[in-house]
C-alpha cells in the first residue's frame, strides 16, 4: 500500500497534484489561476470546465487499507509507493531463484521484468529485462499525465515509439542519450534537469540490496 508521504513529492513538488482537483490547486497557488493551469498542463477550456468539480476519492478507501493491513498483512512503508514495494519484492525473489508473478492492470509495472498477469484481460505475459528498460525510457518521453509527471511536449505514444524504435537490447547509456536529445531539443539545457526529475519519479524501485532509499532511486547512466 502507498502511504501519504512519498519520496517523489520531494523531487517533483507538484507530483499527483492533478488528483487534487482544479480548485484545490488554485488554492495552493494562492489564487493564481495561470500558475495552477501551467502546473496541471491543461488547456484553458479544460481548466475552466473542471473548476468546481471535486476530485473523486472512494468513500471507504482508508478503511479498506486499514482492513488489508490488519486482516491480510498488507505492506506499507514510509516514502515508498506500492509499485516500489512490488519491484523490490520481485528483485529479491529473482535473486533467491524463486518464481513470482506481478498481478496488476497497471502498465507502469511493465517496467519490472518477470511474469505478469493482467486480471482485466485474463492475460499472462513475460517482460524481459531489455523490454523493461525499453518501457521505462518510452515512459520518460511520454511522462505520466495520471501522476502529473512531465514528458516531452508534443510527444505522444506513436512519436515516442518512433524515437526509440529498434533500440531493444541497447545499453542504458544509449537509451539515455537518445531520450535526452529529445528533452534538450524541447527545453534546451533545462531539459537535462527536467529529464532527470521525471525519470526519478517514473522509475519503479527494484533494488532489494542497497541499504538506503536514496541508493535505490534512478540515476543517469554514466560511461564506465
């Protein structure tokens, strides 16, 4: 389970603000609607349309989380999101040579190598380490509108796929340089910091060995 305090909010201050509702974001921006719209990256007409609409929060969400913790031994850890705990558990099982399956309908988890099961589609599939790397850098181009993580402006799914087409099996460094080129083309020198912030938030933690959270967070690949 995901706690209230998560490390990604320390990297991107507006992480998941799109889930707060337009009115709350305006309030947090001190009434500055232009700032709020830019943070949410909404078109003016969409911004206006969403004013006054409260965010949807399942009525019993917190009670259900507590029930899962008490009855089923669910896991929750400060600053880590649920996806991170899944990624770390998968890595730990891999090192132990034990089989595992990741059960989820969330495509974000396709950045974790291993067997996956999509319950909505009743589909079992395998994600290789090369495919997981490819999926991550594809996401770095797109960003994630669901979590308010920026990507490269004007780059949608088909364009992102084209930028890294044929790269499966390439090194982290090769992917990084290709994706960084797209970011710097869009933002100039500021694209470096922009990519790094988005990548750190998009990266699902998978390191079960390093002792600290900071050691597990994504870092740009460097030449050895």
